[in-house]
């Protein structure tokens, strides 16, 4: 096991005095591998700009500009987060939801427990390059 030590004590991360902007690490372990790069980026931005209740009042155009996506790509990323039950959305209002209960990744098989980083990256790469031929392993 790696011995942990604080590298920069003067810069310890603490909850912000105003705002919220913390991301549950389960998002990375249990959900990010199933999402496109754009949806992951949008989730992180929404988590950052949301208030303590997870609410963001940013409009579609503003959010699309923040994540540097065209409006159709932004809407596709938002729809993906909605489909995975990670956000709720109504016109001019988006809520980052508490993460759904653990249930494993249905698209990666019935395996339970954490995924290896290599496995996450392979699936993320495959999701962003579906036409890419996979080499036999």
C-alpha cells in the first residue's frame, strides 16, 4: 500500500465557503464508464455550477458554451444524463440528482464491484469510437 502524505499542506481541499461543487466519487467508479465523454464533462460542469441542492439555472446556450459543445451535441449529452437518471431537467432548470443505488454496470455484464482503470478506459474508448476495429487480445 502506498503511504499517503499531504503534498501541499497549505492547499488542502476543503468544502467551499459558498456554493457546493463536490462530486460523489461513485460517479467515477460506477457511472462514468457508461457515458460519453461529453456527458461526463457536462456532469462535472453541472456539479460545479449547481447550488447545495444540485440546482443549476444556467440556460442551454450558456452550458453548451461552457462545455464547448454545439447545441445539438450538448442536448445529446444532457439526454444521456437524463437516461441514466443522473439529472432532472425542465426548461431553465437542471438538478444533479443523488446517485442511484449501486446496481452494477448492465452494459459491462453482471460483474459486481469496482472496475479496473484499464477496463474503464477500454469501454470509454469503445464508446467514443464504435467503428474502430478491436484487435484480438
